[in-house]
C-alpha cells in the first residue's frame, strides 16, 4: 500500500503472510507499485524499514532503492528496546 502526493510516492506497507514469504511476492508487489507510480507521474518512491529487517533491506537495495536517511530509535520493540528506521528512495526519472 502506498500513497501518491504530487510527484512522490510513499510506500506505507509491504506485507506477506508468513507461509507466503520467500516466494518473490513482495518483489512482484514492489515492481507493480513502482510501475504504477511512474505511470501516474511520480518521480520518486520513498519507504522506511526497520534497520534489523535484513530480508526487506536486501529486497529494497536489489530494486535500486538508495539509503537516504535514518530515524534513530524509531520502532518500539517488545520488551522496550528500540530499533532505527532506515529511509530509502528510488528515483524513477
């Protein structure tokens, strides 16, 4: 799920059921969202992800997203620990 504002898309949620993970579905969803964004006139796509989510970070890097920022201690984890959010951008033009 994402939203388009002017010429930027922000991806809000990318999710697959546990039993459907590691089958390329997130990649397909991301590619479809990027393509639709470009058709609608977006020039960039942004998202944020937990710094400790290595599979998602790997997916976004493989789709040519660039790490452009960090929100320190952004995500609250069970037990009270916090995790940084990484901000990624993909320039479509």
